[in-house]
C-alpha cells in the first residue's frame, strides 16, 4: 500500500470513528443556506427575503445600454447588444433583441419575461408565508413587509404588461405535484385591475410608515397606480382606437389580451385623473413647483440638474428609485463612464440624436426651426434651460480634462466638430477631442455630435472613467404624476386645470406659460413630457401608448456635422470654441444606415413572447405580427 492510500484509509477510518460517536454529525445544517421555516420564524431573515425582491430592479435604467437608445432620444454608439433589433423592427420570437430576458442583470432586465416571473414567484412566496409567521409582529413589521412585497409584485406585473400586453396572472406560489402549471394569458383589463388592486393594498399597508430610500412606500404605490391607469386610458390600450390606428392590431384574434373593450375611455381617464391627484395631494413631495412666474435661465437649469442628480431639494421628486453608494461599486454608478465624451476617456454609449435636440424650445416658448437663419447659425443659444442640463454639445463647458489631455483643451469645452487651426502661413484641419477622429480613444466617439449630460455628476472631483457616482435612478417621480394628471385633464376637456399644473413645471424650468387649448395643448403637453422626462424610460412607452411611434420612433436617427472656419485675419494655434475667431456651420444629416437604419412596424407596439416560453406553455397566444 502506497503512502497516499495509507493516509486515505486512515482518514476514512477516523471519519467512521467520529460519526459513530456523534449521530448529530450527519444532521448539521448547511452553512450557505437558510431553511424556509427558519426564514419565516425570524423577523430579520424575513426582512432580508423581502429586501432581496428589490434586486429585480437591477441597475434601474442605468445600464450601459439605456432604453433611451430604443427611442428618438438617443442612438447607441457601439455595435450589437440587441439595440438595432428593436429600432429596425427585426424583433421576433427567436431573437427579441434588447430585453430578451436571457441576461439577469443590466441591459435586458426591463422587459425580461423570465426574470420578472422569477421575482413574482418570490413575491408570492413572501405574501403566503407572511400570513403565518411565528415571530413577534414588532412595530407591525409583518404589515410593512406585506406592503413591500405587494408593491413589488404590482411593479413587476406592470413591467410585463407594458412590454407584452396581458400576461398570465399568478397570485400564489406553485407547489410540486400540481395538476397543471400552464396558465393562459389574462386580458389586459384583468391585468390592469390586478395591478391597481395590489397598489391599493400596498398603499394601505404602508400608510404612515417611514421607509428608507429605495424601498416601497405609500407614495410609490399611488404613483404606480396612476401610471398604469394612465396607460389603460391611452389609445393603444383601447380596443376600438387601437384597431382603427393599426391593421396589425385590428387583425389580432385576441384583442382583449392587448386592449380594453369595456366601459368608456372617459371613465378610464376619470380614474386616471383621480389616481394622479391622490399623488399630488401627498405632502412633502415635488421640487420648486410653487412659482408664479418663470425662473431665470440659470435657475431653470439648476432646478433641472438638482432633480436629475437628486440633491439640493431635487430629492423631493423621488417617489421610488434605485440608489447607489460608493461603498458598493455597481454599474449603475458608472453613467459618467458609459455616456461621457471619449475626450475624457469615456464611452459615449447613449448619444442624443438631433430629433431630441430640436424638440427643446427656444426660451420664449417658440419652436426651434432650422429654417430660421438665427436659429441655424446659433442652434445652442437661448434654448430651454433644461437643454443645458441635459446635453453636452459643441462648445459646452464641462469638467477639467484628464492630465494626459489637459494641455490640448485648457478651456474645458466639448469639441465635436472639425475646425481650422493656423499652421505656419497656412491652415490645417483639426478634429475635436470628442469626435470619432480624436487623438483620444476615437473608437468611443459619438456618431451624433452630442453626449448625454443628464444624470452625470458634474463635480470635477468625479473623474468619470475611474470613479463611481451616487446618483439614483428615478423609477417613479413626482413630476410624472403631475404629467399624468395634466394628461387626464386634457383628455377630459379640462384644459385650464391642465395648464395650471403644466405651467408649474414650465415655470420651474424657466419657460413661459402655455396658453393653448384642445389638440394644440395636447401636442405641447406631449413635447413638454418628452423634454422633462427624457432618458427616464418614458418615451419608449409614451410613443407606443399614444400610437405616434410610426412618425417618431420610426424616423431615421439624425446627427449634427459642425465645421469651424477661421475668420479672415484670425490666427489660432490651440482650438477653443470662440465665435469671435470662427464662423461655424451646422449641417443635419441622417445617421449612416450601415450604423443604424431605423424603421417602424406595428408589431413593435408589443414585444414577442420568446419561443422558449411559447414551447413551455401551450396555452400562451403570441402577440400579433410575430
């Protein structure tokens, strides 16, 4: 017997000797797991279980590939990632594209059928077991945990519904040995009612409870209710309207799965209005909405920055969000890296497109117009103050450059154009530091000529490519409830009330009051919502529920081309933006179709259910157009 076998034999004999003396050895509990009975007999473990439900939010909307790039807000700079599968209407049951549910974190979480149902089961487990806990209900912890689990179930179902339409409603945890697990899709009306009921229940259970940042609350439950009821009253969710506006919807054999046929739209708008008003009546929320006249341009920009960064009073906007701390470095804290300029060693991920830029009004409330010579020659002057807090454009002031680039740009300005520089007795072409022909990481340059500023901490101390920021993702915020209330008022013919609330937002932003009525007010409202809520995962669903996607999301993405030529007699050897030295020309063109060739097909109003899910459940019916 060799030495190894002797050792092994000795170990086995020793093992038998020990276990023969201690029968409890084989009954020890695993150190990396907790039994179900233990969880619901210990308040701390029960709370830990419910806390884990929030993991379904993943990074909120702060993944590298933001949903904004599926809309007419932005274009994703880098290839792949399933983005163009959506924007070019190539989605199908085998390849849904962005949101296909195969990734448990990051870019695919917002539309993930499989991941949503995993978390819904966890909510159902929590709710079932919280009915029979054996720990002391100190400070009504059981009611609070029920409220949180109920809210999260509503939130998860609302994500499924606005991406897929009616889905199977499962309100209990399935057990082994059941006769059937193949639930059919519920109707849209049943799904809406289920979500509303959960929101009401959560609001009741959480009433009067002070919650930590990032946890469910009464305000969050009421805001979610207002959102889903606003959707329910919209064009896409009304059977007759959807059929009239889309042949694909009209041909669907199960229209009740995607839209509501009962009752009147006026009744649904009335419910949406009441739900939104319940949020507006909550004390302590909202930021700078009490102005009687427009703020100054500087104040308007500061107000919007404070809201997007959730600080200096802007945190009062947050009803429910995903928070980040530097002690736990997560991708949600890397927006500076993901979206910032390549001239700062950032990745330019979700770059604003020209359609979005053009929809910012002038300071006097008139539309920006490229046919206006003054607008065309100075497109970034005298715009809505929110523009300067949302977009980094050519010549915009920004942070100090990193040490290796600082000497090339001591003025710290965004450079997205091509400019002339003096060289000897002649002139040479110079490509800006933040272009795709930059001397700094040109492969990360924006194709569109713009970068995202919203949600990026402007502090020079935050070196974006190396430092995580602590800016929360706004899953639900107070201003959305204001918009939902105003929209319901417009659809019910209560224009004066709608204007009152919309002008609160306008004044906070430094913009003049709206005066329109009827459809003209509706169009101004939709643009106001587009600008205020940009990059917050609103536009993707708004364009669909209003059924304006063919003329908005279906447009080709467009970009800006900027050329700076030296004025006669001017000499410049180190570039900075300076109209005294340069004549600037701005030219709008479509993004190269080889990069992205956007189109719209009506099947894209809802995503397809993945073929794997269809194969698992014979009772599912596929969405139209797939």
